[in-house]
C-alpha cells in the first residue's frame, strides 16, 4: 500500500498571494498580484490604489492567530479527505449531488470555502479608515468569487458530467455561446431573442405626444370610463430604459396606474449618442423634467399634477421641483419617490467605485464632452452581485452549455443606456462624492439655488429592504429633507426584496410583503421597530395615497395630446429602441 501523501504546507494550500501576507506586503500589491487582478470588469488596480492612499494595516499577532486556525481547520478537511469522508457543503454553488458525493470535488469546494473565510476575516479585521476597508472587502470578495472551482471546467464536476452525458455537445454549445458573448462584449443573462420592445415588453397602449432631443413624452390610453382630473407623470431613471415600469401587462406599474383611473404620462429618455455627449445635468432638469411637467400641465389643463420619480429619476424630479419652487411654481399635488437618493451620506456598496481619484479621472476623460458607456454601468452593477450576475452565467452558459432562459427583467437589464459625460460627472461629484444636493443653497441648477425643503408637497417615499444600490435607510433620510416644517405630509413605506424586484411587485402576484408606520422617526431603525408588516404588494398602499391627491373624476380623454401637442407616433416610441453604442 502506498504511503499517504504528507500534509501539504500552508504555502502550498492557498494561492501564493495569500501566503505573501506573512511577508507583510501591502494590501494594494496583493490585490494587483492576485490571479483575477485584471479580469474585466473586475479590475482591482483602482481599488488597490485607493486603499494604498488611505492606509491599511494587518495586526501581525492576529494574522498569526488566523493562520494557526486556518491550519487546524485544514487538517480536519485533509483527514476527512484521506478517509473518503465527505461533509455536506452549505453553499448553493456546490449544491448538486456530484459536488457532495465525490470526495475530491467536495474537498476542493471545502478548501475553497475555507480560503474564502480566511481572506474575508482578514479583510474584516484590517486596520483602515471605513471607506478603505469597504473597498478592501469588496476587492477581496470579487477575487474569491472569481476563484470558485465552480467557475472552471477543470474543477467543475457538473460541467464535466454534462460533457459525458451529451457526448461533447454541451462543450461545443458553451464555446459558441462564449464566442457570441465576446462579440457582444457582455455575458448573456437572458434569451434576448425572446423579447422585442413594443411587441412583448413595453406594450401598454399609448402615443408620443411631445419630443425633443432629450426625451419623448408618452401618454397612455385610458382603461376606465372616468379618470382623475390630475394626471400622473412618471420620470424613470435615465441610466436604464423606462420599460422596467412597463415590462408585461401582469407586472406593469404603468398599466396598474392606468387601471386605477389615472391619465398617465411617462418620460422616455433618449439613449445618447456622440451628438448628445455635451449635455449637462442642467439640461436634464430644464429640458427634461421641467419641460415634461409643463407639457403635461398644458395638455391636461391642470395647474397641478402628480409626479413619480424612480431611482435617479427621483433625484432628477426632486431637483426640478426645487428649481420650480425657487421660481415661484408649485406644479405638483403630490410626489412619489421610489428607491431614490437625495441624501448620499451612505450610498451603499457602489461607493467602492467612487473617490476623488476616480471622479477626477472621469472628469478629465469626459467631463467636457463624450459619453459614459452603458456597458460600463452594466459591468459595475453586475460586479456588485458577481456570483448571481456574472459567475452564475459563466457556469451555466459556457461550462454547461445551457441556453439562458427568457426573462423579461434580465432582458431589460442588458438593454444598456449611455449618459452624457458632463451630466454624469456633475452627478457623480455633487451627489455621490460630495453629497452637495442635500445642502440648502449649496448648488445652483438651471439658474436657481437648490433647497429641497421649499418644495412643499405631500410625498410618498418607497424603499426596498434588501436594496444594495439605494440602502433603505438612506432613502428614509429624504423624510428629513422634504417638508421639514410639515413632516406629516411625508409617508414612508418599506418593501421586501431588492432595488428592482421590490418595486416591481404587482398585487395580483400576492408576493412578498411591506412595512408601514404612520409615525415618522428621526432614526430609520426606530421607524422600522415600530412598523407593521403587511403581506402582499405596497402598490395598493401607494394607490390610496395617489387617489387622495388626484382630484375629482372626469370623463376619460378620447384622444392623445391636444391641438398644440398632437400624437407623433405610437408608444413605445423610437427613443427607447435606440441601442447603446
């Protein structure tokens, strides 16, 4: 009988860049030397440089303790492996029976998870300022996610098994799909051939009643005999296409609002090409949001309307209303903000991409003109949930040769939009980096000093509890900026799930839940502690709020627009179909 292999040394068990910790090398050098350091879009160099500038130190005593604990845990795994003892692995990436039954594969997965815990514990215990520590945790998480044995054909038994079962067909299909994605420059998350804008997504009937170079204004056909006198204007984010609010009839917020008896208008932002690369934040406020408000007022002959802003659309809407307030206008009877930030004190995990150096780099490159590519947005947002939005598809699409399913939300997610460089850089610096928007009188937009406290309108604020893009506590902070003298005008509702799934939660689905509390508190957690959880969708709560500010019922309009604003083309219009260059 052959003698068992000797227990490997610590340095042989983990990647070399981990063992180099014992040599007291800096975190930045470790990040830049890691195997995944240059894996697009997970380039760690900017993060490493930011960490280096702020300083990050590991306590050598703690490091020695962690290494000892690591070796003890590894010894147990090694002994189990030597006697062919497989332990259940509680990680969905290794849930398939082939990972659990094969001791070698189970051992590989277990060692990987041990390495992951070791690295993440180090990152948690590093001595560094909070922002540097956040960047470090994110960078390490990106690397360990990328290094999973599930992501490589040679270490993925599921993929190997499928090659045998399909006689090589899965491998062939996987290579073809990978080559096709390389041509597209992104990973396919959905069967994009299954959807077409205007055919089976963005299908609510309507017409374009106004357009300029920045946006088209859609008006939707009534579905009720009578409608509320005050119309509803929806301003979606310009970072994504509007039809997240109108995917398909059974999950369309647009259609739901129309069914509730509202005359609904919606801003469909143009997807900027090079010819619009000069546009500024002021242009999006003056020629975008403010213009849309005035056109809706003119078409409906209503002095006040109801307005909703989603994500960045909420920031744009609030800025526009502040500008109009400074001009003596009070154009809205109510405001709805969905997962929107006005106070950027805590902007969540996306802050790892934002510091003075990175913002200055963008300003130098595109601050005076040019485009922020939509593909860069998609890559950045995917990296925030890399296992779900990157590596899950690498494994399924390429290693196993599976075709992505038809999923409307993921089809929308891949339909990227560009932003004009000057507009994007202004937003990046004044919102995310310096948090100037919330400071009364600090900024001038469209010739007026911003002050959110002067807007003075009943406001419905919605946030999602698991939102990693707009932390719900940060969305709650808007309750302290709007209507400070009459806080009872504000209503805050918290929904379950994340940034998109929490918002797109129609009542008919009877999914998830939401929390409400009529008593606003200074502290978000105190509000939540006193809140009541309700099963189902928050849409019904919003519908009641909106109806209370929508005015009396009148006969539904028979035509789109009016004599001054005639229908230009059917919804969804041309702008939403423009693809990012």
